[in-house]
C-alpha cells in the first residue's frame, strides 16, 4: 500500500506534464485540422512552415522531463551525474561539431535530435530548472510556428523552381550573439582541456556546461519567437524564413522600392511614419531615385540611381559589399528578395506569394512593426550576451572547491532570466501604439473652397473640453528614471563583481557596490527629472492659444484642442497654433524664420500657389510662425506632429547614440583598459597563493577580492556628481542642461554650427544701407522715410519695416506728431505715405513707387537690383510739394492717395537687413581662441549671410558661400571637403542642415549645433551636442536640444564649453585617484602575496581603502568649483598624462604600504602588520590627492578620511570587525613615515597636473 501511494504521488507531476504536452500537441493538430478543412492541399506545395511538429515534440519532452525531475527529487531518487548533458551541450555550442552533424542529418533534424537528447540527459540527471527553461523556449517556438501556419494557409505560396540565390559580395557580418558564441566556443574548448587535466572528467563536463552561452542564444530566440507570433496574429505577417527575425539585431540599412510607399497613385498614409521609424532605429534609409518619391524624398539618407532593371539588386549588393546587413522592402522583385539579408515582401492577402521572401506583410503597418523591432532586437541581444557572460563567470566561481553551490546553476538562472528578458523586450515592441495614417494633401495648390470641401468644420461639439490634468506620479517617474540610469555600461560589471564577492563570503562588498549603484542612479535621475520639469514649464508658458470661429462667434482654446477643419483667426503678435489655408488675409505679414530661416517677414495672400516650395506658399500659415502685421482667417489643415514645423524637426537622422556621449562612455573606455590589468593582478595573487601552498579556495578568494577591489566602483558616482555639479553651475549662467552627459560632450566640441536667423542675429530688421538720389543727402532720405512711416499704434508698429525706419528716423528729429494725414501699408497698396505740412512723403515697394516718379528708370532699376543682390529688403523713398489748397484737400485719405500716384520725385532708397546680436562677434572670436571652428548655416540669401558673417569678423565673400543647390550637386566626398573648407552655408533647407552636421561628424569632428527654430531641430538632434536658444515658437528646437540657453543669451555657450573642459580636468584628477589607488592596492597585494603567500589586506580592509581614499576624495575633486579660466585647455582626457599619473601613483603607494607592512611584520604580529600597511596605503593616497588640489572641499575630505580611519582602527569592536588592531605611537610612525616619503617623492618628480579647484 505504501509503495502504491508513493507511486501515485510520483505520477502526479508526470501526469501534469503529460497534460501540458498533450495540450500543445492538440493545439497543433486542431490548427492543422481546421486549415485542412478549408484549404485544399496542393500537390508538391508544403502545407505550412517546417519545424512545428519538432518544436511541439521538444516542448513536450522537456515538459515531461521537468515533471519527472521534480518527482525524482521529491522522492530522492538516485540521479545520474549532473555533468551528463555536457556532451549534448558541447555538440550544440561547438560550431565544428554541430556543423558536422548538420551536414549529415540536416539542420532541422539536428535541432530536433539535440533538443530530445538534452531533454533526456537533463531528465536523467534530475535537473528540473534546465528542463523548464528549455521547455519555455520550445513552447515559444511552437507558438510562433503555429501562428505562422495559420497565416500560411491563407496565402497561395508559389511552388516554383527557385533560381540560385544571389551570391553575397562578402560574408554576412556576425551579430552580437554570434560574436559572443564564437568566443565562448574557444573558451569552452580551452577550459575543458585545462580543467579536465586537473580535475578529471566530471570537472571537464562542468566546464563545458559553465561556458555554454545559453542566455545569449535564448534571449534572442524568445524575442524573435514572441515577435513572430505577434506579427502573424496581429498583422498577418507570414514568416517564410524564421532566421530573418533572428537577424534583425544586425540590420543597419533598409532599401525601399518606391512602389511600396504608394497607394492608388499617391503616397500611402503610413509611408512617412514608416521612414521615420526606420530612422529612429538608427538604420540608414535608402531608395531608388524615382519621381514617385515626391515629398518623401527628404526623408531618405541616400537615393540610388534607378537605371535599369537590376538597379534595386545593385543597390543591395553595393551596401553588402560595404559590410552592411541589408533589409529590402519590395513588392514583387524576386531578384531583390533573393539578394537581401532580410527580404520583406509587401503583398496583399490575395494572390500568390513569392517563396523568395523571408517575411510577407499585407500592408505597410506590418512593415512598420517589423522595423519598429530593430532597436529592441539589438537591446535583447546585448542583454542576452551580458547575462551569458555574468552567468559563466559566476558558474566558474562555484566550481572552486570549498565554495557552496553548483557551477551550472548560474547558467540555468541566466538562461531563465534571458527567456524573461527576451519576452519582455518583445512585449514592449508589441505594446507600443501604431502610427496613424498621414494623407499628404497639397493644400497650397487647392482653392479655399476645395479645402473647405475636404475639411468640413468639426463643430462646437468636437472641441474638447478643458480637462483636468491627471496628477503626476513622482514615484513612478523616479522609478522609471532610475531604471534608465541603471542601464549604464558599468552596471553589469559592478553587479557581477558584487555577486562574486557575495558568493565567496563577502556580502559587505555586495551591499556597498549595490548602494553605490543605486545612489548614482538616484542622483542622475534627479537631475534628469529636474531638467524635464523646467522644460515642461517653459513649454507650457510658451504654448500658443488658438482662437477658433464657431458660427459668428469666436472662442479661445488651447492649441491642443483644435482639429483639422476648424476655422481660426490670427492677429498681430500672435503665434500661429496650427497649419492653416488662408480664407481671408488683410495686410498679412508673417515671420517664418523659425520654419524656413528667412529673416524678413513674408507677405501672405489668399490665392493658391501650386508647385511652390514651402517658403513661397503665400496662401498658407504654419504652426510656430508669428504674425507680424495684419490679420487673417484660415481653415486648419494640420495639427500636432503633422504640421510643417514637426515635419522639419523629424527630418534627418535620429539623435546621436547616447552611449557615445558623456563621462560614462569615456570612463567605460578607461575601465575596459584597466580591467585586464585588474584581472591579471588578481590572477597573479591567486597563483602566488597557490605557489606558497595556500588553499585553493583561499587563493581564489584573494584573487577575486583583489580583482573586485580593482574595479573602480566610484566611477559612476564620480561621473554623476561631476556632471550634476556642472549642470547646476550652468543653470546659474542661463544654460539648462537636459541631459547630464551633454556637459562632457561640450568639453570635446571642436566645431560649432550656428543657425543665423534668431541665433547669431536678432531676427529684427535694421536700416543697413541708405542710397540718396540727385541732390538729396543721407539724412534727407532717412527723414523722408521716417515721415512716410505711420506713427506707432499702441506698443509698436504693425510692420517690421516701419519699426526699423522709425527707430533711425527718431535720431534725425522725426517724431510721432506733425502728420496731417496718413496712408498705412495694406493689401493692394504696397506703400505708406503721410502729409506733413505741404509735403507728401512716400515709401514702399520700388516698383510701385517708381511708377509714380519721373527720371532715369534704367539707372534706378540698376540701383534697386544691386541692393537686392546684397540680400537687402529695398524700399524706395519719394515725395512731392503741394500747394496750400492741395494740402488742405489731402487731409482726406482718398485724395492723398491720388497725389501719391503721380509727379513724385525720388529721394533715395533704404535697405533693410537682419540685425546681428551685439555679442555674436565676440562669441565667434572667443570660440576661435579656444581652437573651435564655426560654421554658419542659414536658409537666408547668400549675400545676406555673407554680410552678416563679415559684420561678425569673418572674412567671407559671397563667392565663398555654399548654397543649397551647390550642396546637392556635390558628391559625398566633395561634401566632406566643403564642410572643411567653407564657413557659410546659405539657402539651406532643414535636411541640408542635417547633412552638413552629419558630414562633419562623419569626418571625425565633435559637432555642436546651435539653433532656435523648427528648421534647426533635426540638425540639433543629429549633432553630438544640441543647443537650443529659447525663442517664441521654437518648441521643436527646445525639445530636441541637450542644452537650452534659457535667457536667449548665446554667450552662455562659452560658459558651457568652459565648464565642459573644466569638467574633464577635474574628472581626470578624480580618475587618477581611483585608478591610481586601485593600481597601488593590486601591486601591494601582489608584493605581499609573493612574500608570504597571502594578501596583506583582507577584503574588508580593501573596502575601507576604496571608501576612504578613492570614492570620497575623488568625488570631492570632481564636484569642486573651478577657480581659473580654461579657455586654452585641451579637449577631452589627456590619455598619456592620465596613465602616467596612474602608474606612478600606484607604484609609490604600493612601495610605501609594502615598506610599512614589512617593518611592522618584523616587530609585531600579522594583524598589526596588516593594520600598519592599511594606514600607510590610505595616508599615501590621501597625501597625493592633496598634491592634486588644495581646494577646501578636497582638504576637508582628506582630513576627514584620515580621522575616520583612526576612529575605525582605535574603536575595539569596529577594529576587530575589519580585521585590524589599535596602533600605538610606534605603529603610527611606521605607517606614516613611508607614506610621507612617498608623497615627497611624488611632489619632487613634478608629475602632478594641478586641478583648478
């Protein structure tokens, strides 16, 4: 009876596992029956994607095995050795062994055989964890294939003889998983041989299992499987080649066939969103240059010639020859599908499906989702590699004799974490909202009635009521920000080191490193949230309201509330809230500099402008532009992200990779260089311990302790504190840092690109030139123009030209009184006039004024042409004398207008131009003194741009200016030459600005882009560091920028650059403290172990050293305020000086500590000698830190650290806990004398570079 009960209990988990497996098999069979019932089988045509039965079988075997293993462990049944699966793992992860098996059995059969063999071996060794993880992976695969089968049945997959595949010009570049697996295979072979020779077969088998990169493979596999299933179920995407989804992590170029972006002769509504998504993934977007591209043309990085039928295939193979991994999106080009690395066919559900395709999408939404997964695929692969490396390291530690645990355990845990991570990455892709379709209408080419027909008024009910803002959740926002900061590259290294310390019996180290990591993330997250909060306030203050017409009344609402079809009214001084087609316009002038770069106000009218470029669409007003004069009524055509302002901001490539900017990136490079030395030092300590016949566990523990101690866990904290302190200081200068790493990038900038209008200039007209005629003088022309200007109305003049003339005329005695009659500028009357006494003064458009004048018309036209060629806005000034009777009659405006139409005499001409900022010339000079080049990029006229540049002290002639047309005619190589040889670029569109910035970056320059308008936003994002100047209507520039000049004072850029350079000098001193101190600790440990066979300092004592001499003094150096100018300082870290300082500091510190420790060993016990060595080590490092800086904070930190050390040593309980013993006067003398000698030697050698603190 007892045996039967035990048998029943043992069979329960088996029955559950069998039920689970049966469910999977039933799922596949049900799917097959359903599809077979509706689709007639076709001879020779496969009925579904291969591999589904095998995946179901593997999932069932592993599920069943997991049940058996759980039951076996519950019943304490004997198990075969845990190393039994090693043979299967070796075949699976050794490329040569697996390739040999695949050549014999085929890929699918090999996969099935290895899965079943693995399930059997894990079952017999009673390893339920490994079986459960493997079962999960196979279940994901089965679900992917089952979903693909359902789509497969709906399509007519053509069965034809395939032509041979297009030969790739060079092998497919390996992805991150492939590179790691190749390295792991070598490590596996080496470890198996070495460990097997020393420990026998079981140890060799354990080494095979510990070095298996399961996590790397599983994370990507589960991500791709979950993604493939969702693509099939939600978007009807057919996966013909499962490997395509596994290659998403290495795609860096996508080529589009133009026809795929079309829908019934026009652009597909999702076309623009699709291209923007590809850009956001960091993928180069390429297409064949055809007329079908239309307005989508600026969204491509490169256009290939469309000559010949093989043009598409040639474009793909050229990219592959450059080492790129290419995805192709096409409709029916079999050759392109056969050539591409990931072939995406866009085909509707009806009709045959080409077997050349890897993925078949029924619409662009499916293609969008595929491209949307590219960036998460890279992240999933990187995370899998990190988990695999960490698992192997921890597994190797558990193989050390005397350490509790099993070596393969971390591999299983890492694989399980990888399964979860891959699934979560896929879920993020699928949970992101899909873009809304964007139908591109050429509203400017339509009449007002046509636009009203297409966009009927929404009505009052469609205006959203003002809703209360949902309360912000500070805790969730902080948690998200902390998670973002914990993605720092140093985090995995420090986390693995902390875990290793905990495994070897030093949990205090793990707690410390965890505290440092969390504290660093919280500080950085606080800075980010603070900057974002300030930005939201700025945007909220400057978000324009909207005045909409509903019937005969007007209603003011938030700009977020308006919809296409609403009729809006705008008046002088207001920011246009949305794109709109004009219905009515009265004397309307609009400042469009934020959108087009044009510095002069643009006149608007109601007539359609078919075929006109953006800057010449007179019948349109655009969001973010400002009404200068007049009033208008228009129907809203686009709102939000569809406006021209946001389209301009979305042009060009995406933002630079944040991983390439910031101290974390630079310090990661330093850590990568120092890490091998740290590991070598720890290994040497372990080997010396073994040679001195210390125990294996003790030797490994010492080696790990030294290696972990050598990891500069203070680096993230130093980087965060330094950048945060710099960001706070810059706030005082009017520069708001949105992202702390931006400060470091400012210190390395070597070229600054400026937008002209609104950045180097004030976007305000000034009287630039006066040309008198006949006997008139310059003063006569100014006074005449001033009298012809209507007096100010309220706060100022309606027209910018009137304001510019009146400002200069006031200095010549022209006031607001004295005019008997006034004719202001209005639509249909391109001039203004006034009657003063018996004299009529007129100023206006030259062609209108000259029509009423007599004289040499040819000479006058030449003068006007010459002034216009200089980029000036030309106004003609004329006048005539009236009789008393005529003057009396002219008090009637209608009569005055008739006298302005004839018998006028030309007085002269005035030329108006943009006003340079007074501080701009000094700024460019100061940048040149700092060895920083400048480039001016503007949408303005070339002559105007050259004139502004000359006023700022640059020796530029109009012939030296590169225009947008010139730029487009240059080859890629010539463009690289042009950005190096030319300073001023004019008539540049937003995409041209992006290309210039990208070309500078591609040439190896560290580029900053400074701008204030939406036409600058894309270039601001493309630069290494983006700087936005706060101005009305420049939301996209502010949201794209890393640093914002909040008060519009561009000289704050100098403060930012100096702070960035100062930051590097301080951080270099701090890094020398961290790395130099760690080098001293390693060398001291090596010397001490070589003498006695055991490290002089324990793990806890090394912890004290890191805390007292590394983290705190380094942090003090990093955050101290500068006290001297660094305008001539170099950019970035001085690598040679840094490593020289680290080396010398490490040597002097180690020699001082070794001498003190050896003296103490001769006169006392081991614990006392260890304490003396600890004091000498700390004192030598603190003394050398004081050589770096005499700043109050540094001195106070050093003194406090020394006092704290004395307290720790002298307090009985703490002293015993740390492995110390209280010292007497002799002991302190033995410690401090060598430390003082080391500091003296360091000072005499003159190797210190003082930090200005």
